[in-house]
C-alpha cells in the first residue's frame, strides 16, 4: 500500500471513532450540536411522517431516541433499520418533545453498518426467558438484563483491583497450569499433549507421564493460594484474581467448572485480621457498585422484583435487591464458631421437624448449603462469618487451634448465595503442617517448595478466596451463576 493510501486510511479510522457515546450524551447538554452516534437498533416505530428509533450503544442501559424524517433519510435505508441492525447516525441534538428523555437526535444522515435480517434475528423486542438466552449466549449481551449484568461485573472487577491497590497489596499472577491440587479435592482437569488413543505406558500398564509435555502429570489450577502464599512471604500483602477450574459434577445454580477467584494472602495477619479484611473488602466493592452502577442496578432491582413475584410465597426474599445490598454494606456481619452454629442448627425447627435433607445430629458434621442458608436467611438474617471448623472437614493447610480439634478456618455466608468466601489462617509451624499432610495422605516430596516457606522465615499469615461470580450474583440478583459469566462452562456445556 502506498503512503498516500495509508494516510487516507488513518484519517478514515479517526473519523470513525469520533462518535459520542450515549452515556456522555445523557450526562451533559449537547443541544444544538452536530454529533455522530453508532449503535444497535432496539426498536423502531414509524408513522407516515417520521420514524423513531431506540438506539443502544452498550455504554449505558438507556437507549437514545433517533428521529428519522423520511423526506431526509432515503426509504431504502429506513427499511433496513430493523431490530438488531447496527447503524451510524449523524445529526443535530435537539430538545425532546416526548416524556422520559430531555434530548434526541434529529438524523441528517444514517448509514447501515450491519443489517440484521428480521426474519432470522433471534432477539426480538419482547421478553425472552433466561434459559432461551443461555442458548444464544453470543447475542444475549445485547439485552438490557445482560448488558446491565456485564457492566456491573466490570465495575466490581475494577473495584477489586482498586481496593487492593489503595491498600498497598500487589497483584500476583499465579499459574493456570500446575502440578499440584491445592485443595486436595482431586477434581481437576488434566492438561496433556499425549495421544489419548495411544499413550506411552509404563511396564505396569499405567500412563508414562515422563513422556508428556511437562514430564509429569499436570492439571488446570483449582486455586492460586499455594503460590500466593509464596509471594506473601516476600511482598507481605498480595492478591490474585484469575480463572480457576474444578471438574466437580455439580449441576447447581452456584457452581461453574471455570470461575474467577480473588485470593488475597497476607503475612502478619491472624484469623481475626483476615475476617476484618474480608468484611471490609466485601462491603467496599458492593458500595462501589451501588455508587457507580445506579442505572443498571435500578433496572436489575425491578427485574429481580418481577422474578420474585413468580416464586412461591415462602421462597420469596423479604428484601428487594437494593435493600439487600444496602443492608450488607451497613450492617456488621455476624461472627460465630462452627460449634455455636451446630448448636443453633441442632435445635432449629427444620432439624427437629426433619425438614433438612441432612439432619444435624452431632458435632463434626459437614454443613450443607441448606444449613448455611438457614443460618443466614432465617436465623441471623444477615451475612455470617463461620469460624473454627473441625479439622477433618477442612484443608490440610489450615492452622490447628489450641483445642487440637478445630482449625482457624472461616467461611462467609451470604443471603441467597450461601458460601461466598472460604479462607483461613495458615499453618505456619512445619511439624504441624507435615503431620497434617501425613494424616491426609498428601505427598510431601512434591510440595517441597511449599514446605520451604515454613523452613525459611516462616511467619503467621492468612488469606481467603472470594468466588467472583457468586459476588456478581449477589450484587445483580441473578438466580443462576450461568447468567453472570459471559460464556459459562458447566458439565456438558462449553459452547461459544
Ligand atoms: O472455599 P474454596 O474452595 O477455597 C479455596 O479455594 C481457598 N484456596 C481459598 C483461599 O483461602 N485462598 O473456594 C473459595 C470460593 C468459594 O467460597 C466460592 O465462593 C468459590 O470460591 N467457588 C466457586 N464458585 C463457582 N463455582 C465453583 N465450582 C466454585 N467453587 C468454589
Ligand atoms: Mg469452601
């Protein structure tokens, strides 16, 4: 391409980007100015004299009204302005006659950037079910609901980084491919380049991973914590925010096979410091969304209220979405130990009347989500921090308490969600840690690097993991976790 042509192209691209976003248009007074808008047609109404087009460009949930006069805009163009089409409008901003919006654009020229055949375009200006929209996840972000969800998701992600940056924490990128299974859950996705039809074998018939890419078994990470701990032993206060993979076959509204987790890890923090940080952090990011996503949350609040109406009376939540968010930011979380929680649960009505699927009979029982939700939604009616669980039901790295039976774990339980955070003070005493690993059959040779942090300059430290999608679910009021991540991965589903 010649130099002249190259220059021309640059000029064209620049002109293309001189559009005004609808968000900016609505925030200040543009009346009298000539501007260019670009976006997708939500609806068009026409009569003999004029067409009104509702345009959305993604910058805000609010559409902007385009007024197209058939004596100015050619008939052929007007016909192609259909729901879903992408258009470019140049025109003057004028004061609006109609109610609702103070200004509109009077089009002097409209260009069709992309047609959308109305016979084939799946999104119509009517209500579609969330289930149907999940099948067209490539288009669902063009609806009000999903536009709102993903703007809120972005804002929450930004607030996470802002919170930790302002506090002097460092963002560490922990590996996505690892050879360890941090939680000891074993539910990992394998990573291999071996030929699955014809893998190299050892003499005993097992697969010879020495011939694999990493010369060992590898998997997608289930948590960045162990590597996060290594970083905290140098930078003192760190956090990770990355994708996490679990191959558990849980087809619930709270589980994904691929989800995002935020894991702060802090040297010189004990269990209580950890709880204080988690509570402050959660309140901060929710408050941040309340302040910065007002239009989207107002829309989601209405949507959630409509959804509540379709539920049975005893399953409806007492508070609306906005009320729930404010409630969490304005009230202290309830803190109690596992042992105290077991007492409450054992004497609870649903336990006595055998309404729980899993009855609570003795100390040591693992808590199911029905128990967690009873504590949060019926008993305390606010977020709960449950601490000091029996060591048998928690991971090997949690610090053993003086009673020798419980560990310095914490789970944070949220209304409508259940567990949103899991964390603990870590076992920094080498002998305790190796004893626990032996009891739980965790091979120590492979974890030599982790154990080294307890050999060299060990210090009390603590951390936790926040499931990002569960946070987005709580803030947006979406009932299913599949509706707060753009392209959900769940058992049997990895489309798009
Ligand atoms: O409780 P978990 O398993 O804790 C850890 O992974 C620790 N290593 C965290 C730490 O101490 N650094 O997971 C933490 C959180 C859960 O509370 C939940 O919110 C979320 O991650 N989570 C999931 N979210 C979506 N889908 C899944 N399958 C999830 N599993 C856990
Ligand atoms: Mg957990």
